[in-house]
C-alpha cells in the first residue's frame, strides 16, 4: 500500500529539484540570450533554441509534470497531520504555473524557435516567467510549513509513546 508519507517525501524532493532546475534554466539559459543575440544570426538562434528546448524536456519539463501529478495525488495521500488548506495553495500554484506556461511561455518559446532571436520576445519571456517563479516562491514556504508540520507532529507523537 502507498503511504502518504512516502508520497509527500517524493513531492518534497521533486519540489526542490524542480525549483533548482527552473532557477538554473532562468539564470543560465534565459539570461544568456541577450548576449547570444548579439553574436549569432536570427536563423542560427532559432536552430540553437530548438535544440536546447529539446534538452530541457527530460531535465525540467518531465519532472515538473511528475511533480504536479504527485501534488495532485496528495489529494488522496496527504498525511493527516498536514493541514489540508496547504495542499489547496500548492495546487493553486501549480495551476497558475501551468496556465502561464501553456498560454504565455510556450507561445513565446515557439516564436523564438521559428522566428529567431528577438530582444522583445526574449524580454517578454523573461518578464512573464516571473509568474511561474512567483508560484514557486509561494509554494516553497508552504512546502516548508507542511514539512515542519509533518515532522513536528510525528516527533511529538513518537515521544509520547
């Protein structure tokens, strides 16, 4: 049988992995585009962007999908000592991030892959990515609160035995 504690541990690990991967993607990839756009043609940038986008899939996108599915599974497997309201905040953060990804970032990324480098598109992508980062910045303290609650209640109950 699947334990809610195990599901939460998987969620916890994936949350921090995905947060780190997303921040690395922002810092290394997005921020370097301004410099790169000055050195290569728009067509070469489009080819480069398409190639690097494929590499992002296994490192960031698939883990993010698994993270969201794990968060959703907590609807059924949330350890009882963790307040349920925290899960609804977490799921709201995921909804905001995925809506932003699907309706804002993916169309901008597709334009960069087809049209090539554009400072305006790159700036729009970087600026709109604050929606996803903002969702993470809300989720991380909630996850820490959930973890503290879990360990605090678990330790207290074990000390009473």
